[in-house]
């Protein structure tokens, strides 16, 4: 790596991580004003846990993200099998386009479309009765499905179909082949798709703002609303806690993969 590449790498890393470092430092600021440093303090972490509204938003976001990621991956597995293993059939291009459309569709347009769908469905069938966590879950599942399908279908395309054909020749049923052979091979892609869908749901503001209702405020909307009124040090404390959890999870995953690679070698 030459000097220019090293410099660009350092600039890129600094651009990404210096704002995070500043955020962590100011989460320990004594002052209520985030732009004024008044000494070190951990009081905002204590107030964070006592803020019932913010902690309730955290729990709602985690719940919606978990269920939407699970539903997205479940549907993405079947969509990927149809796209990769079903061969050519009438409407295949339309099916693939509808599945992956949210990848290129602006979030505002997708949110408005989901809102109109829910309003029309309520008027025609009476379901959903109101906009809340259920409608947020449906919207996030639609978004996560597109991303999870891309990840899982890419892994499925790389899988040698002769492995499945050999199992069929030995008398295995389609269900046995899928559960005992296909699923274990594409399991890393399923995990990656689930994490991607979970992150997208946890981070979404636009879709949730269109389809959420009273009592269904997710964490990003809660933070966005509080930031518009002025950044609270509790937001910095919350962001620091999220960074800590993500860092610990990343290090744990790296440690497990490192152990597995050493064991394999």
C-alpha cells in the first residue's frame, strides 16, 4: 500500500469514527447543553434508564425489528428458492421485480404507497383497524424482504445443484433435501439476511413515520423528534450504549470466526 492509499484510508476512517468518538465523549458531559462542556459525569446514563418514554421506544423498536427480520427471512427463503430453483416460468421477471422493487424505490414513495394500502384496506375490509406496531411490522417486513432475498438468492445460486440431485437419487424427499442439505449450506446467508433486515428495521425513520400511529413510536422517530427540539445528552448516552452493544457483538463474532479458522487450519 503506497503513501497516498494509506492517507486516504486514514482520512476515511477518521471521517467515520471521529464523530462517534465525540458523541461518546459528550455522553459523559455534565452540562445539559451538548455544546458546552461542564466536566465529566455519568448522570445522563442514570436518567436514560429512568426515561420511560425513551426506553419504551427502544423496546418497541427491538420487538418490531425482531419480528420483521424473522418474517422477512422466512419469506425470502421461499422467494429465493422460486427465483433460483424453479427455472423459467410465466411471470418470473415480474415476480423478481416485485420482490426487489423496494431496493430501488425511494423510502418516501414506498411509505406513501404503504399508507395508501392500509387506508384502502381499512375502508374495504376493516383491517387493519388502526395504524400501529402491526402496520410498522408489515412495512418493515416488505422492506427487509427485498434485501434478505438478494442475500439468500445469491448464496443459493453459488450452491452446486448436483448435491441436491445426488440426495434425490438416493431417495430423499424434497422436504428432507431442503431441511438437511440446502438449509445448512445457505445458513450463513440466512443469518446475514436476518441481521440486515433487523438493522434496516431498527434504523428506519421514513417508513415508520408514514405507517405508525399513536402509541407506536419507534426509537428512530423518538430520537428524531427529540433532536428537533434540541439534542439531549440522554440521546448521546443512548447512542453510546448502542455502539457498545454493536462493538461487543462484532468482537464476539470475530472471535468465534477466528477460532473456527484456526481450528480448520
